[in-house]
């Protein structure tokens, strides 16, 4: 049995719509000061380093669009429920 590459999946964006480095800088520059994600990188650091991070991030995003697949690491999240009341007893109180 030989290796068979997976079929390219349909994406939400046309393959010719590439993401520019300028657009990535604009997005990073407008990040709100929220809690860090799984990577532990704070929003202020991404805003500060936007000019440096823009080129490699744009390349990663464009490669993902061109291949029609999303890296498994991008599909991972850590969700922490925040209680709406002081002592929650049921799921609806989060």
C-alpha cells in the first residue's frame, strides 16, 4: 500500500485570496488585552511584535488557504467556564 495524499478540502475563501502582511499587522495591532491562550503569549506582546510576526504569520495563513487544511494545533482550545453567580450549582450558572 502506498501513501495517498488527502483530497484538498473546499475552503471558505477562494484560493486566490491571499492574506497580506499589512493586514496581519493591522489585526495584531487591534488585539484587545485578554487572557493568554494555550501558547501563553499575551496580547500586548503580539501587538508590540506585529511588524516582526506579520511575514511568517501571513505565510502560514496563506499556506493553510492554499492547501485547504487547518493544522491540528489550531483546532485546540482550553475553555474555562466563568461562573455568573458566587457559588454555581448547575451548568446554566456559568
